[in-house]
C-alpha cells in the first residue's frame, strides 16, 4: 500500500512535468513565431525600421540598410536626419519628417513621397509611418516603411516634362502660322506680299513638324521605351540647312565651318533640333558680329558640334543654370519660355553626348555638343 507522502510526490512530479511540457510548448511556439516574424521582416520588399520614442533603431531589415547605403544596423542611427525635400524642391524641416510627426503626435503617415539626399546621392522614397503603443495605449516608438520609387518618379516626371515642353514649345510656331493665316484672310492673299506670308507659314510649319518629331523621340527615350534610331548623318549638310533657315540681324555674319566628308552615326532629327535651338538662341542674342556653326572630329572619334556667337555673353551665375527647364538669363527675360537649351541638354543625354558652354560677358558664347561615333561619308 502506497503511503500519502509517496502519492503526493508522484502528483507533484506529474504536475511539474505537465507544467514543463506546457512551458516548453509555449517557448517552442514563441521561437517559431519569432523566427517567422524575422523571416517576414527580412524578406518584405520594402525597407522597414522600428524605432523607440527617441527614433533610435530597434529593428532594421536588409532592404532599409540597402536603401540608405549601410552595411551595419549600428550605422543606421542617423537615418531620420537625412537631408529631405518635397518634389517641388522645398526643404523638409526635421520636425516635419514623417517619423518625427508620428513620434510627436501619433500621426499615421501614408505613402508620403520625399526626396532624400543620402551620402550625396539623391533618391525618392514613398514613406509610411505609424506609432507603436503598449497595452495601456502609451506610445513607445514608431514603425517606418520605405519604398524606393526613384525610377517610377523619374518616369512620371519625364512624361510630365514632355507634356510641358510640348505645350510651350509648340506655341511659338503655331502662333506664327495663325498670325500669317489671319493676315492672308484679311486681304493680303491678293497682295504682292502673299508669297512672303506663305513663306512664313511654310517655315513655321516645317519648324513645327521637326519639333513634334524631336519631342516624340525624346519622350520615348526618356521613359525608356526605345533608344533613338542611329543613322549616318552628314554634318556639313545639316549645318548648312540650319544656317539657311536661321534669321539673323542685318549686322550679323553667319558662317558654317565643317569638313565636307564629316559625318556621325547618330539620330539626325535630334541633332538638328539641338543645333536649331542653339543657333536660334545665338541669333536672338547677337545683334552684331558673327555666328559660327561648326563641326569637327577629334582624335578619339568624337564629333564636336559647336555654335559660337559674339553676343552679350552669359554671367557666371547664369551659366550654372542655363540648361535648366524654364530658366531664363536676365537679358532674356521677355523672350521664350526657357526650354530651348533644356531640350538641348535632354537631347545630349539621350544621344550619350556631352554638353559644354564657355561664355565671357561682353565677348560672346560658344556651346559644344560632343557626340560619340564620328564617321566619314567616303571610304579612306
């Protein structure tokens, strides 16, 4: 017969085993959940950072480290201090950052798009943040999710720029055509000047067609649909054609300087549009002296096309921004939309070229467009 003490010991042993088994089961479940959570955090295709109330990182996944160019989570501590801008270029103050607002007020931020400067590199992120609260409802930190949308935004920006460029650049030749038609309709069609106005219409219509083709090619190139089609372009003929269509002041001499056989494997319509924009800009600013359209081949098989003038020149401050969209140098405030030279820059980028500008106030300006793949129209 088993005494009471032995029976009590067996019961205690059974209870201990049962408790131990339950504890082990819960620990195993917790380990499985922890491993599953870690796997989810590491494999989600966005950057994730969990921070405490002081914005100190507690959990940082690999995608967040990659997005910020870090190898070690310890180097991620200053992530929220990165220089930040809205897409319109206005700076974002530290207290305006999504995670700062979340930690300060508990605000949930959904898909806010900001441009961050990380180690000198600009990247556009879509950022969402949310507070982390304990059982009592007290905020203990925050969660931030980063999605790199640089490529998406660049594509959308290229599409928006194309629409803007088209709307502004097409306005000038269209206005000239409409004006000439109105004059003809008012009675000039029966006058000796009829051919003059018809010439204006023909000139501006050709300009309009060329511009439309160039803008369409640029649009397809900038959004990555296709590269510009390359062909053998006779540069002498191209420069002569641009020179014939250029309207210069009466006191300005126009020169074309190009070897007869010089050619390039490039896109002729884009190169022509670039030269036209540069030449028209030179003609607009030059009232005396000369304008020279030139091309030459360098020793490294690069074609250098240049447009030089004896205009008023460009100040050092303006030279820094002259190829930006909508920027106009001070002497040019009343003319144009500031898109001609921006399109030249876009064309240079699309063709894999380089653009260089030299200018001396009071002396003149020279712009050089360098393109790869020089060629010859005859076998040597």
